[in-house]
C-alpha cells in the first residue's frame, strides 16, 4: 500500500491530476468557492477511481489555508458511497453502505471506513456502526467545513461521504489524541438539555452559564475563548469525550456536540502538547514495524490553539516523521463510535 499527497497552493487541480493514474482511492480537500469545479475536474479525469471530497484547510508537514490537496491511495481495495439526508434519516442508504463493506470484503485487521460528514455526526456515526461493528471495522473522519461533500463526482449537502478501504499489503489501525485531562474529581450532572441545539441548561441544578463563568472567574464574552483551555468532558466508562463550548445562550451553554439529561461531565484542562504528541507517535511506532501512510483529522480548535501558541509547525513536522502524513482540519472528529471535539483522530496503514 502507498499513500501519496499532492498540493497546489494556487488551486490548480489540473497540475496534479496526471500523477494519480495508479490510485485505487482519491480523497480531495479544497476550497468552498472551487469545490464544484474541482469535483467535476477530478471525476472527468478519473471516472473509474472511487473518490470522496470536502472543503477545508489541509496539511502534510505544513498547513495550507487555501488551494487544493489530493490524497491518492494505491495498493488498496476501496468503495466510495454516500449517506443522504443525514440530518433526519441517516439510515436511509445503509443497505448500500453494507453492500460496499461486503464488496471490499472489509475486516477488522486491515480495513477502515473514512468519512466526511456535513452534519448530525453522532447519529450518522451510530448508523454506520450498525454495520461496521458486526465485523469490528474501524471508523475515522470528521465534519466538513462548509456543509458540502462529494462522492464519485457528485456534490451533496446534508450527507456523509465515505470510503471503505482494505489495505492489500498490511494492517490498519485508528488512533485518537486527546490533549486534555480532568481538572479534578468533581462531576457535573447535565439537565435542561436540548439535543437539537446541543444545549446545556443546568449543571448540578444550577444555571450552566453561571457555573462555568464562576469556575474560571470570567465574563460571558470570554466563554468561547476559555473552551480552548478548559472544555467539558463527557465520561463514558473509562473514556472521556471532549465537548467544546460554542456560545452562551440565555442561562445555559450551547456546545459543538450533543449533551443529554443526566450525562456526567467534568471540566478539563490542557496538558503538555509536546509530551502528548510524542506519546502518540511512540504508540504508533510500537504497533507498526513499517508505515505506508497516516491520514488524520485535527479539530479546528486544536488548529487555532496550536497556531496561537506557535506549535502547529513543529507538531505537523513531528507527525510527518512517521512517514507519508497528511490530513485536514475538521469542525468535529470521528473515532470508531465516537463523535468528539478538540481531538485528533487518524488512521495508520502498515
């Protein structure tokens, strides 16, 4: 298996297309204003190669905030497809999804589902996992910047583009990297929630906005910034899923992922990002004797935090030492059956 990454800072996709003829799967990241044009160009040139695409910033050893990036995987068997109307009926196309898993002959050891989702991530992930969990197939992906995705030359909104990928030459494994740890042993029980708005009304019976402001001695206007250092964490068994704060609303808080009544939350604080990144790299190297490619999604909030603290360049360069490394910045991240915030998830191909 081989992963290749090609970029054009000017957005000249045609200059890249001649290099993709040996690909078994193509993934494209581009800008909103050129999305439809680039999707058409890619499919016209390679109508028989499965492809998925979305918009947003992308990176290899450095990050691009414009232009176009193309990831080509060879030595894999792949099938690309779409789940439509994910905001209301994410199960609508699940039979086709299951057919594509079967078509690729995907399995737990050497296969993965990579997805780009426009919205309603938690329910869409749950729908896909009704199929993937039958064979313990891993999932990683993220949320599109502009609500648009494309599959095999067709642009969709309110949809999830996915690729089922089987590595013909080695194993596959997914990882996530969490920079945050619980501040202490305190727990907060959520209530007065509104799942449609990702809204928390109360924490331990008190107005959620006031609880968060009082914890850090901040004003209402500082809440959205404070989440970079201190998001909430949802505790599920031994797992902590990060919940980013979007904005205050009335006496409560709107988040970037769903919170339900009776969910147990904790406050998180950021750890040593250099040490944590090195731990991730060490884990991957311990699991793989050789690495053919790493494809990752980093949260937009991680990107902004790294950029503000001048860590973005060194982080990407460190990850690139693993081998062929590339990915994109998402508005949310997917890791197996979890929809998470302020996290990195990636798939590693051996």
